C-alpha cells in the first residue's frame, strides 16, 4: 500500500518473550465474575453449597449480547456476593473453594458441527469473547447481518503494547490451533481470504505460522502479513488498514468493510475448542514489572485472584505502587490485588514507585507532536481546549469520536499532558450533549 497510518515507537520491554508458558498451580479458591463481556452480565446457574466441575456452566443469560461463564476449578460454591469492579460499580461474583482434583464436567465433548448454525451455537456455548481486550462475544462477531458481503478474515497477531508477550508465546507454542480456528471460520462463513497480521519483531512466530500454512497447502488463501513494529499496530482500525488498505471510521463495523477481525488468541481457542470441547476456563497472561520477583508467561484459571497469580510468580520483590490489567498504554490501573482474572486479561503488570511515577504536567509548548502521533490526524490540543470550554459543537467538528484512546498523544507529549484521557472524557461529554 505504501502509506502507513501515524504511529509511535514505544519502549518494547519484552522481557518475557523467551519465557515458555508455565501453568499456575490451582489456587485455594477462585472468584469468578458474572461480568466478563460487553453486554448483559450473566446470572448465576449455581447456588451456595453446590459442587461444580471444571468446564461446568455457572453463569448465563438470555440477553443477545452475552456469553456463558464456566467454572475453572472443581470444588464447592462457597459464596455468591458482590465485589467492587475495576470500572466502578459492583460485579456479582461466584466464589468457589477448590478441591484440587480438577475434575472435568462429564458433558464436555467436541461439538458436532454440520453447518453455520451449529458453528455459531458451538462458539457461544464455549464462552469465548474477544480476548484481545474488547471482550465482545465472538458468536455475534462471527455472524454479522451482512455475512454475504464479508469475504476476509483478519487474525490480529500484533502485540504492540510494552511488556506483553502472551500472544507471542501462543503463536510459538500453539501454532496449529491458530490455523485450525482460521480454517473453521473460513469454512463456515464462506470466506475467501485470511490475513494473519504479525509485527516484524516476531520473526520466529511469523516463520512458524508460515510453515503451518505451507504444510496444509493453504498458501493461496492464507497469508501472513508482516507489519511494522510500532504502536498502535494492534488496534482494530489500524490492523484493517495495514492489511487491506481500507479505512475504517469510528462507528463503522469491520463487516461493513467486508472483514471479520479477531485476536489471535481468540482464533486459537476456537481451533482448540472444536477439537476438545473444552470451554474457556483459563487464560495465558504475561506477568511483569519491576515489583514482581519472577516475570513470566503463565496460564491461570479464570477467577484466580491477582495476589495468587503474583505468588505463583515468586511474590513481590518490592511494594507494587501501581498494578495494571493490560499494558501501560491502554491498560487499566486497579485498586487491589484481590481482584480476579477475567477472560480478556492478557497481562498483569506490577510497578514499584519509580516505574509507576508520572512526571508532573507542565504547560503546552505548541510543538504539534501529539497530532503527528495520532493515527487519524486528530488535534489533541484543540480537542482539550474544546473540552475545557465544554464546547460540544467544536468537539464534533474536530472529530473527537474518531479517537480510539490509544494514548499515543499522551506518550509523546513533552509537557506530559493527559491528552488521551481528556479525549475519553470529551467523548463522554459529547455523547451526553447529543442525547439531550
């Protein structure tokens, strides 16, 4: 295509890229949230005192935008209660006291799939949601209203956030499942082309995926797209542009551009589920930061408390002053290590005081670096001014809704202004103003 969207070069900090994935020991208990996807929370299917097994459904709802939730351990339901959520408010949680046996639910078996309807039903029953961060139920994404206009699958293997290497390790360690999942989606959705986008700092993963494609004779309709190692390469709208040249504006769905896009971990899970029938009960995450004793990639039970994950990584070597779910660019700072792992977690980062320090904000020097960094050529300084003035019309004219909150503007700002977060507030203000 020749032309690329604006990007920034962040410090990679990929300390765990060579760390083969380990498996966390079963914790004494798990705390499984009923709010693990965009849409309606699940309602408990179990009650206090029930014995549950690994893979047994414990939460579901009839709501359209939803996905069932399964137990990650075998044991006894100790409590159903509420827990303060990361996003504010409260989440209903099911606390299960593990017995350490990890007995598997007897009804787990590979799904029988004869057509598209069976395929979508199997995807929903598995509990899979977008594992790259958005947590949108996958069975809805794979069944767009205009399916007859969709011809391309994009597998997002970009991992552009600093520190995180869990997807990289999956691409190296579970390569066949990626192609299994992609082949199934192409078959049942009748797609003609598949791009697997991977950054050029992961050449070992690129070669493994290419070899798997060659071994299956799929070079004609499957292609590894080698991408620049820059940020925010993994963002949905950036990935679609870099793979197809198509521009996706805010509010437009990938299917409207003829594309289905999903994270590489989601695709690999689909491949694995179709062979084994095991629902989503564990998650591979990167644990890093200078407050943790042993940074590593580790498979953890969904619902494991972050404190237990830290203990499985050698514990704290310094007091963590900041704990992030996700990466430092778009991750979310959390208030306690007692919170549980949820489906779309891909990293937990523990920073000591020095690493967590945010420099003091100073006055804007009108350098324009924020605009040059923005993938969509927005003007964050003007957006900030418009938000401070609560000028909804100006925010709309400046296209604030195009902002995908990647934080590139904040990252490059020499004055350390929180431009990305201001845009988030501005988008909320504009939505409220337009709804009146």
